[in-house]
């Protein structure tokens, strides 16, 4: 899929920007603080309903503005045109698809963007939540019922947590919610495992091309509760402890995964650059797996390419992306030499974006 037209209004320093990215590689060049990251952030928002930068969604709103809107015309499968909108009016966020108001979950299911940015090493270096989100984004685009099941799980989890917080002891009040968590977590976990098995093969391929010196890559998946027990059994066994803590300490909401290398068995063995390259391999594999299932590549955003990777790894990444036939949006203070000949260039300056010939 690709973004054919983009209009951004009142997002951070982008007051009112309209642009038409090329189908292939697009490079956004500008000084620090010009608005490059904000531009990629807008595209990412359409596919995730949240930013890749930390902080509240409302911080995206231009200072002093009370509305924000992002509009994109997306070409899917080379021909179908979808019109996507995301905006905030008053205190509400609103999605639009081909002129109709839709829930954000419907909007984000239409648009797929994979982003590599200065925060991406968190996928490897930070806590489990980041990795769970990443995994579930992938599963969400493969399994149509994932979101509905995940919502059922979350609802049961909230109910159980509120019983725990109120110090409730009656077994009969817990059991229905624990059963619901067990039912839904079983399916969610099976989907996650299936996804990761396919994904790992692609990760191994990209790692082999980007960081072969680390040797073979393996994956460790933790489903979130102990081996040899159903989640229902684990929850009953854990209840007294959970009552002390006031929340549910085991379950599908505690799942995690980690890739391990033959020559760097611990996460702490990786340099910062190797963490970033691992994150790149994970993201590319996710994009490739999306392409396998959806029959088209997601849009790939790379924020601040040159500051993230050395020139050899930049070239290796660009070569991989060239093979991918994805639309690519790259930002930087300069245009990387490896992209100069084939990219459409845009200049970003004080929140304005203009094409460079
Ligand atoms: N809510 C907001 N309202 C107005 N301006 C904002 C808001 N949030 C951030 N900004 C400003 O928007 C500008 C653009 O930020 P952005 O991160 O997009 O720049 P950038 O081009 O990626 O810079 P860098 O090269 O430093 O990464 C900054 O000057 C920032 O201070
Ligand atoms: Mg930036």
C-alpha cells in the first residue's frame, strides 16, 4: 500500500501541510526542529492510533489549537483508493474512512505502517509492553478476530482486578472471569505462537544480511503464566498472592518474547548499534510477514536514518528495502548518499514541506 496524498493540519509545528509522496523512496530533509519526525508521526498515527513517540496523544495538538487532522489517500493493492482521516475535535478523537465516521480500530486495520525511529531500540532494550504491542500489531493484521478476543480478555482482567482491589474473597465471584480469561488467552496465545514461528524465519533472514557476525538467531516466547497449567488453574493458584498485590500478575497480558543470538546469548551483550539493527531486522520481518498475508507491503517510515546506523548498515538496509517494493518515507538532516539518485526529495523547514527537484 502507499500514501498517494497527505494533508496534515495543526499537528505539532505542522500548521497545514499537503504533499504527494512518490510510490518508492521519499526523503524528507531539514534542520533540527523543522518538523520531519512530526510528518512521519502523522503517517504512523493513521496506522496505530497513537504516536511512536512517548507522551500523551494530546501533546500532538499544535500549541493553541483545539483541532487536529490528518487526511491520507491510500492506494491499496495498486488500484483501490481509500480515504482515511484521523482528527481530534473538542475532546474526542475521530476516525473517518471514505467519508464515514469509524472507530479507530477500523481505521487502523485499513492502514499499515512500520516505523524505525530513534526510539526503536526500546523494542529490544525496554520492558515487555513494547514487545507485546509489536507482536499484537502483527497478529491483529493476520487474525481478524484478534481485537474482539483481546477486548474480551481485557474486560475479564479488569473485572478480576477490581475484585482483587476490593479484597473480595468469594471464589464464585472470581471463577467466571478467570474462565473467560482462560478461554480467550488460550486462543490469543496460539495465534501469537503461530505468528512468531513464521516471523522468526524472516527475522533470521534479515539478521543474516544485516548482522551476520552475531550468528544464528533463536526466539524465546513467554506466554505469561507457568508451564503445565491452564491459565484458569494458574489464576486460582495465584489468587492469594494477587490479592496482596491488588492486580493480576499472570496471564496473556504478561506475555513477552526475545530474540537471542548464538554469539550474544544475553541482551546485555548487545551494543546499542546491535540493538538497533536487531530492531530493524524485527521490523522488516514484520513488514515482510504483513506483505505475505496481505499481498502488499506496508508503508515503511525511517526517522533520522543517518543518525541511527553507520553508512554500511544504512546501505544494507536500503538494499533490503529496495527489494521489498514498499513505499518508504525517510527523514534526515541530509539525504543519505545511497538514496540520492532514486528518491523523491522534500525539504522541511519551520513546519512547511516542499518538493525539491
Ligand atoms: N504541540 C506542539 N505545538 C507546536 N509545536 C510543537 C509541538 N510539539 C512539538 N513542537 C515543535 O515542532 C517542531 C518539530 O519537531 P520535530 O520533532 O518534528 O522536528 P525534526 O525535524 O524531526 O527535528 P530533529 O532533526 O531534531 O529530529 C519542534 O520545533 C518542536 O518544538
Ligand atoms: Mg526528528
